[in-house]
């Protein structure tokens, strides 16, 4: 465990006591009285009926401190909605089902495209962006006494406002040591604090420890954290996380060798698992964030967080002993699918994020990355040997070759930006955006 602070200033919270989460869960029950928690579950239709999703639902049944669950259903047809409703009905929390292909959602999206705000297509980033907008709409309905969305299917009646937010609350006020950071929204005077957490629906060894450790650092107002990124070990009987180990980590190092200690590189390198799909964010920050629509979602979102928050308000937390989920095919001969596609989109987002789209290392970055992959391969072999894990060096080398093709493609033929607008920007262009999104909710009964 590294106990020294990283130059980027990110606070790292380790899992030192495996059983401590049970006490933290009790604390979350108490903290939820003053900090409402919404959990977003981006779910692809392929995940309906899987053992992983069934396990997640079973665990969440006992997480009463989570006030609301939003399930974003992607890739579905109308015939798939009944199966999704059955899953949603099992959860005791206030649960909303948002079909991302519904006519209402598509109509809103088309109006935003007509306004020049987005050209993004489908994908996980779009799913989370839509769910984030719904979370804001629901929170607004409950906190503003003048809003009455009670006629909207799946929408709760407005709640009585809580006590005024404490003006000394560090969660609701930017850190004064970095006055140059953008304003990130303000809490309505009589609103309760709130956070929005996100995790995937294909986690195969899920327990309630994960959402507890993800949310608690933001729920406890003593620490002043407004964004938390999860990290964990990726292994079962072998090492996983090839994209992280063999592409992203060596690429960050290669870029640093070419460019020096650039701030954004130090920031991204500070995260133990920048590709992790688990994060939690203060509700007041959510309207300000642009969401990348591609597999570069996680990298792009970290850059958004950096542009809005002091590093003192950012932490990363070890969520569990090990993490296993659905594994993508490598697809070495098909750049449009599997890890091959993911590698290109992640590489493109990373290069554009750091270089502002100018790619100053065009002639050298691929070969520099290639030189560093030898160390990454040796590391994986040694780690596997030390821990008695299976290791397949030929598979690892094939992954490096595939990622190399993807990186070269991202450098030579960069894709245009695929950003989804912040909900603040969407609401300025179309003032009824959030209400229309709420009206697109799929009835769950």
C-alpha cells in the first residue's frame, strides 16, 4: 500500500479491514437521512435474465439506505420491457425504468441534435447520460415545491423540503484553495444533499460491500469529497483487465515520456483503475458534466471531473477484494467489436483529452507505447506466478498486437468528438428537457 500522496493530490482510500463495510452500511442508513442516494444501473438487454444481474438485485434488496434506483435499459425492443419490469419490481427502493429506445427519449434526443448539441450515437455513455438527466429531474421534482410531476408515470409526488443546507457544509461549497475551478452548480436553498452512484450490471461477484464503499465517502460530510472513483483487483483464476494493464497504463507512461509531467497525465495516472465503471458524484455537480458517448466514457468523465473540482474533493476507493465481470472478446481481426473497438475508442479519447485533439506525438507515441508493453507483459507473468494464477503468455501477446493496431488507428485516423451535452446546456437550449425525459419513463406496473 502506497501511503504517500500522489502529485495529482487524489486521496486514495484502501480496503484495510475486509469486514469494516458492515459498520459502514449501518452508517449509510443514518447518513441517508440527510443525503439522498440514487443508484444508476446501465443495463443492456443482453444482461436481462443473467445470474450476475439476479445477484445484484438480490443484494440491493437489503440496501434500504439507497433511496432510488434508475435502470437504464439499452438495446431493447418493446417486447423486452416486460422482462425488465419483472426485475425492477423485485427491488424495494423507489425504482424507475428508463427505456433508452422509447419514442419519448428518441424525440428529445432528435431535438437536441437539431439544436446542434450532440451527434452522438448509442452506447453506454448515452445510457448513463440519460439516466443522469432522469436523476436530476426526479431530484428537482422532490426539492422544488412549485414543481408537480405527480402525473408522470413512475414519478413520485413532490416531497416536503428538508432543512436548509448548512452554508458551512464542505460538500456544497468549492474548496477555497483553488479559486480557478469552474462553478459546479448550487444546492437549492431548502434541498437535501444528494449523490448519484453508478455501477455496471454484469458484475459476477457482487455484494453490498461495493455500493457501501462507493457511496460512504461522499455521504459523510466530514471529508468534503464530491467525486469517488472505484478501484479493485481484476482476477479470478487468472489476471483480467487487459485493456487497463496492456494499453492504458503503458500509454499514459508513454505520453508522459514524450510530453513530460503534464497535469492531466498526472491526474489520470493517479487513479488505480481509470477504466472502472464504478463512480459516485455529488448531485449538484451532475448537471455540469459532459458525457462521452463511446467506450472512452471513463477517461473522458475523469477529465470532466478534473475541470470542475479541486483535487481535495476527489477520492478513489478500493471497493472489494476482487472484481469479475463479463469479459469482452478480443476480436483481433474485427476493429468494430469487442476489446479491439474498445481499445480504439479509449485510445482516441485519451489522446484527445491530453493533447486537445492535436496529437503532438503522432510520429512516436505508438513505438514508445510498444517499448513499454514488454515491461507490462513481464509484470503480468510475475504477478500471476507469485499468486498461483494461470497465465497464458500467447494470449497476452495477441492482446498487445491487437491494442497496437487499435492505437495506430486512433492516431492516424482520429474519430470526431462524441460528447453528449451537459444537462445544464440541454436545459438552456430546450427548457423542458428534464420534464420530457421524466415523461419518457416506462411505467413499471
